[in-house]
C-alpha cells in the first residue's frame, strides 16, 4: 500500500471507508462472498482504485479503498455496487427469486467516511497560525 499517489500535477491520499447492505438486509453474503471479492477486485482494477481492506459479513460489507481525487465517494459507491449487484443477480438466480424480487441486489444507501494523513486539529492550527501571520 502506497501512502500517496502521484499524478501529473498533484499528489493525493484519498482513502474512503464504505459500508453497505444487501436489499432488505438479507443475510446472503456468506453464499456469494467469493464472487463479491472477485467482482470488487475487477471494479478496482478497471477504475484504478486500490482495495486496502475488505470485510464481508452475512448482511453487510466494509470496503476500505484508496483512489484518485477525480473520483467522488458517490462515484465509488456506484461503481462497486452497480457492477457487483448486476453480476451477483445474474450468477445466482435462485437468490434473486427468493430474496430480491424487486430488482437490485444492494440497498440504495451507504455509509462513507474519509481518512487522511492530516488530522482536523493540524489543519485548524495551520489555518489559525497562517491567518494571523504578518504579510
């Protein structure tokens, strides 16, 4: 895992922690866990993300991912959820018929939290010190 990503004109460290659930919070992820890991890996490779950690419980997923600043958290959630959900429903028609009759594998919502190399206190202190610095 690299701490920073270099780009043509910038350096970044954009890391996000996501949590989301299958629709109706059905505990079906133990059945499809290997496929979820594979599909998330394919998504990360396709878009240039790096999965730092992935934990899959029966009824929710924790994904910790690093990406470029051009990708918003909403973009990442859409990319991972739409690709994996589509393929999971195709690969497991028996699960689709039993649990997801309304279409879609994942719930619409999700949790996202950010992490970074600099704490809020450091930024606030820097802004306070530079705001009052003589010109």
